C-alpha cells in the first residue's frame, strides 16, 4: 500500500471507527476457527476438499458433523458457523469432481466409498473425539445413506432430510424421467457453481417446450439444451430400480446391520418424499429391532426447502404457527443426545412425528410407526352416467358399490400441444400451486373428474391413499396421473396427493408388459405421497384422472417402444376407458384417523 493510500485509510478510520467497518462481535457470541483447503484422501488417491469450522479454544476434541455436497461447499458456510458455535466441528466437503475436490463427478456413483473414507479420516484427526455424524438434505441426504451402507465404524449418527433415493425418485420415478434431470446435471457440470444457469427458469422452460413442441425424442434433450451429457444418456438406460441404482443404496442385509441413531426429515410436499420414505420403510422392513428403535421420522407440512428451513407460508399454502420448527436447533439437540449423552430432544415424543393442517386446530401428532397412524380405511367408489370429463359434469365418489354403469372415456393425443400439466410436490399448477381450477377446467375430454358430496363432518386423513382403476386402452402403452384435492366450501381447493403410472409397468417395474388393446385390466395406484389433513365439514373431495401432456415430463407417444427414442413419428392416440361396474369396482381408499 502506498504512503498516500495508507494515510487516506487511516483518515477514514478516524471518521469511521473500526467497529463501524467490521461487524461488532457480541461479547457472548461463541468464537469459531476456520480452516479452508483441508485435503481428505480417498482410497484411490483422489483428495476431496474440506472446509473445517471449529469452536475456538476447545480444550478437548469434539464430535465432527460431516456434510458432503455437489453444490460447492461455500453454500454450507452458514451451517458450518452455526454448528461450530454450538460446540461441534463441522466439515463442509465438495464431492468428487466438484469445487476444489479432485477426480471426476459421476453423480451418485462414488458417494458410498467416498463418504466412508471421509468419515474414517475425520475420526482420526486430533480435533475429533472419534465420533462422526452427518447432516444435509436432498443429495446431501442421499449420500448419508450411501455412506451408512458402507458401515464406517466411526459414523455415530445421520440426519438425512429430503433424501433422494436413486432409481426411486431421482433421476427417475416409476419408469418416468423428467427434463429436470438435465437441468440438475447442468447445475453440477464442471467444477464451479452454475447457479445462474440452473435458476434461469425462462431458459429451461423454453428448452423443455422446444422439445415438446417439436415432438423430438427425449434422448435428444441434451443436444437441444446445449449440454451434451454422457451421464444423462447413461441414466436413460436405467429408468427403473436395477443393479446400477442398487449399488448406491443399502441392501437388505446392510439395513439389518444398521445400529446407529437416524433422524429422517421429509414433508408432505417434498419432491423427494418418496425417496426419504423408501429408506425409512426399507429400514423398518429389514432392520433389526434395536436398529428400528433408533430411527425417528418427522413429516412436516413442508416443501423440499422447508425440510431444512420451514416457512409458515409457501406458494399458496398458509399454515399454523406450530408448523414452523427450528430444525437447526432440533439437529443440535439430536447430536447432543446421540453424541454427547445429552437429554432426548423434547420434540421427539414418539418415533414418528407428523403435522396435521386443515380444519380446526393445527397440531403435531405422534405415533410409534408410520403404519399405525391410520385406524380406518374409507372406500369411495367411482360412479357416473357415462360422462365424467368436465368439472361441471363430473362423476361421483360414494360408499355405494357400482352396479351396471357405463364406462367413462377420454382421449390422449401425444401430438396435442395444449399442455395438461399436473401439479407436483414443488411447483403445483401454473395458475396457483395448491389449487387445481386451471387443470380441472381444462380437461374438455382429455381427463376425468369425480367429486364427493359436501362432507357432513370434518375428519382427518393421514397416510397414503390407494386408487384402483379398471382401464381399457386401444394402444400398447400410455401414462396416467391421478390427483386428490379438497375443494373448500368457498370454492377454493387444496392439492392433497398424487400418483403416476406408466401402463407398461402396471404389474411390475422390473418386468414391463405392454397392454393388450381392448382388454380391461386392473391398475393399482399405491405410491401416492404421504399427506395429512383435517378436511372441513362442507368440503368435497375431488379426484382427477388424466394422461399427463406436459413439457415437464418425458412424453409417452403410446407406441410401446423405447421411450427415450420415440418421437412424434411414432405417435398413436390413446382412447382411454375407465370402468366402474359390479365386475370392475374402481375405488379410492383413504387412510382415516378417528
């Protein structure tokens, strides 16, 4: 610095004291130490880059909380500071091939071994007491399970939020791909952050719409976008759970050996709820009694981001004050309990905590197991006079079994470019994320609608709905989306749950089977998202059945061939018939809590 600049700087300090230039530290605020660029060796010689946050002048080694991310470790800075101020060492680590870590990113593939090696290296450091925990959500939830499957001896607990489950909910689900997979791959391409590209919704919407309007094969999406991706092309060869995906998640015998405390967090509207609950359910199925007793589950009324930072209001949904839980504080309490012999967190009254929004007082409720929440199943059968393709001429849902009724029909033309975009856990419908008026009023022969009469009393629905439809097609394959809503007494509506099914996978994801045209077959929709709501007296329930026609899901051209390669040249129009008669009692089953 030149003498003149130095004098100017000193003069500036005379006008603005140093405390005005630098945020004054609270005398009671814990001080932390920070180390950037710590290299963690992997078994194959690659090193991962870690940023270490530590409590200042800690007299003894402390437990380490590890978080591994493909989104650049700098994004974990606030979490690192928070946990360090609460007495923990925090290691923010770039996954292989991202940020300043070595190697090449192959999403989902290297996380089990790399997670294991990171845990074991951290456990040997002089500032670690030998106990390592993990924290994170989404991909950072997935790689906790990926690490745990390798059973590293020093991994003492995990706290996965919104954990993606490869082959189950990301990058494919039920045989479906979405173009979002390539958006995500572009976000994580190269070594640096690509946040502006990822968050440019107008760009992605235009590219997805371009593929949709031109009826190009789905496997050309990377060329349309301008980011050629070998990973994308590899993923398209694995659209259902198989050995490729199974290598990244715990096997049944590994679940049986798990013996660490686990805190799973997900939400009613979490896009990775299916994955988070798949881990939970597999652990409950294959785990030891001792292991299962240590697994706690929280399901809040949250979207994907809300599984780490809940908000009382998001999109068009407004919730009670009790819905906002300080999850960072809860995780500190969890780690204090599992790593430092502190008291059990007061919030965890039983092993399952779930929030019930809706009519009356909103509240958290508790159960010992997910399956024990519902104590009644209410069946609502589909009825109509042969027309249910319009919100103003809908079919009905009643407890009476159908008898001799005419089937309902609609048409799905893959070349029709008037989108029918169903809501999902994150975005909902275009017009209003948690209502369905735009969707329901746009069917016009392209889907079916069924309503109950106004409900005589309020009641709680909690769990996973199930829908059985008897369907006949005149094409070898097509797609279905079914959605459930509460239509409020004032006419507004709240989206509750949805499910998807590709006809070729109606019997099994492992063994696709094309449809025999004209044959009436049973389709069971049993992978609805878990939800909880106390529906109001005077409300009606609405069921929508359609074939999704949207730029945001890989299009099925109904030809029965390779879905990634089919295009408009293969298109066949599907004429769909939904039966509800004595021999084909299509019905919705709801999990009721009384």
